[in-house]
C-alpha cells in the first residue's frame, strides 16, 4: 500500500527515474531533477545494478562537487574544471563500476569518475 502511495505521489509530482536499457532505449518515466537523500527510487536509493547506466542530472552551480547515487554521496576522484551542461546542471548517465567507483558521462562536457564520499560527508554550501 505504501509503495502504491509513493508511486502515485511521484507520478503526481512529476518525479520518476529512468535507466538506459542494454538495448540503448530509455524507459518512459520522467527523471528527478537532482538525486538527494530521501528519494526512495533508483538511482537515488541504494540498490543500483553495476554496469547499468542510469540517467541523472547533477548540480553544477558551484562546480561539480558531489553526486548522490546508490543511497550515498559521491565526490569526483579528481577536480572537474568544466562540468558541462546548463549553467547549474549537467545531464548524463551515471554507471556504478564497482563499490568504490562510479562514472558520470555528461551529455556535454567531460567524463567524471567518482569515489564514495566519507559517511559523514554533506555537500558544502555554495558561496
């Protein structure tokens, strides 16, 4: 019952998630703007499948400093000079390579390798 209520809420709010299937086709569900804690669906929630690219939008307002993916925060393995995408967002796909690495490939801009952030990590405020 709770799952049905959450599904109805996501449909009503226009929140949904997509993944790129092995055939290269996207599912028809809309995508959340940016993953964050509390969103109970993949790719935000824990449980993404390794090797499966998930369509995501990352916040880039103050550089690409973090991503929330698979139920935890991730940080770039190396500084990112140009995030790509719109001024505040980068669209693309994130793939879990291993428990210690995820790769974001932006629609425009560089490929970014991420590593898990420390458990107590929270995104820094943007000045």
